[in-house]
């Protein structure tokens, strides 16, 4: 299932991970496993925030994906199912025929 993962990093822990040079390592430790379709970064509510779209294979994968962000960045992590345009069009066809 395609999901949007939002990762809002704690400012102090984020600062430390940048100073220590660990932020890229933390991100890649997860990204190498989930192979994101897209990843964008910006600020939300005054915090560094990542928006990552990827295919969640199994709900049981959530802890192994989220824990590095929780433990190393003190992050708030959210997962939301999302669709691309093809998914929406297929869903509308199902709706119209149903």
C-alpha cells in the first residue's frame, strides 16, 4: 500500500544529528530498505519535516521504519494511505460501476 510518511524531527536532536554528521546516515538506513517513490523536506510547525512516499509492504514493517526516527531524532511519525492519479481513476471506475 502506498503511504505518505511524515517525520517531524525534534529540533535539539535534529541539530545534534546534523552537527554529528548522523542525519544522512539515519535517513539512508531507512531509505535503503523502503526505496521511496519520493522524499521531500521542509519546515512544518517550526520543525524539520520529511515527507516520504513509499510502498508499505506489511503493517508489521512500521516499527522497523519508524523506530530510527523515534529513537535517534525524537521525531513524530505519521503514516497516511495515499493514491496517485491512476489509483484515483481506478477507484472512481469501481465507484461508478458499484
